[in-house]
């Protein structure tokens, strides 16, 4: 089955992958190639087949063919010995291989390529290669990104749907996800530079005051002093004070807000803190809110000294 994307150029590039059922790795490998070719204003067609003669004609072949050679745009990982692994031990699948070569064209920086590989591509590759990244402690199984694309496959009753049709719809969904991840990575890199500058210019580094709600978690985790971060939240016209985590991937704070504040609002919180515009303290002791910047700073100072 062929799908055509026409950009009024002379020659269509051929993107070839296997037919029948699909997984998140071939969906995202195809997505990466589509976004790259669209950015370059090149026309292309997506071909899903296992015909070896057709495969030979591909400009880009991924998740089939038994060859990994990025110089000739062959991105399979099913051959004996696979297609290599990352420093962390996670083997590459077709998405990771394609992303490794073409990610910089889409993101503009090696750092962004690395961030998206860590956040998205490596996770997709791990699951495709049968590697469990998390321990399942409960009877409920986590709903992975892969499950979204499983749900896109036609069921035994949907005889009117084809695998090829649903693959293409999955690629369109993945385009939105990957495009947003690229924006998030680019803006995170810019924010890290700004947050680092604010940290360097802050006298009392236990309390970091940001002029915007930047993603600060990972960059501040590199420094030992910060305990609380303050920033303005435009959506509810308030100043937030958040505890810095021991690890951005955990829920343990470097320092909690006082236990006596947990779950209090408005007058109750104002009475116990002495801050006249205190609004709320989360019962998890990682967030307090004030109406003014001054109130937020006072709440943070009390928490530091508690």
C-alpha cells in the first residue's frame, strides 16, 4: 500500500517499511522522516510491503530489510546482532536509529536530539526490544505510548479498516506528539540558560525567584542549595512557591513546607503563617500559593527557617 505526500517537486522519495501490524517504533521512525522531508519541502510516498524487489528501490527503509547502514538510509534492527545500543544499554530500534541521524535537522541542536532520545526515542526502543523500564508493583498495568498505537490497529470485527489506513492515521497522531516534544526540548534548553543565569545572580540561593514559569526542575537539580522556587502563575493571578525535588523524577522534596500548613487555605493559612495574602498549601507539602510576590517570598523564608 502506498501513501503519497505531494509537495509539487519532481521526484517522490520512497519511505519503505513493513506491512501488516505496526508498533510505535515504525510509526515514529516514519514520523521523523515525514517531518524531515516536509521541512525540506520534498515530496514522498510511504510504502508498506515485504516485497524484497520493492524494498531495494527505497530511499529510506526502516524496520525491515535486515540492514543498518545510515549512509544508505537503511534502518533495521532485526538482524543478528541488532543495530547497536546506547551507553545506557538500551538497544536501538528503527525510531532511535532514524532519530539519531535526522533529529538535528528537526531540532537544530545536539542537546535537543539528546533530550528527545532520553525522553521518547529510548523509551520506544526499549519497549520494542522487550526491555521493561519500570517495575509493575500493582495489578494495574501502566498505559504506555505503545498502547495508543495498539488501539489504532483494526480489530477482528473491523473488516472495513486496513492496517495501512490506520498506520497512516497513527503517523499523523505521532507527528503532533513529536512536534510538541521538539518545541518542549528547544524551549527547555533556552529556559535552562535563563534559570542558570538567575541562579548565578541570586544571593540567597536557597530561594530562587523566576520572572517566568520556566521549566527549572532539571537545571536546579544540578545545584545543591535551592530549596524553593518562586514564580508568577498568570492563569490564576498568583505567586507559586514550589519545593525543589531531590530528583526531578521523584516526589521527595529537598525540604517540605511545615506540616502544620498542610491543606490549609486563606484565613487558616494566613493565621498560622502570619502572611496576610497566603492562599493555599498543598497537603503534599510541595506547594504554597500567595497573592503577591512579597507574600510568596515570606512563605518561602518561613519554610527555609522552619
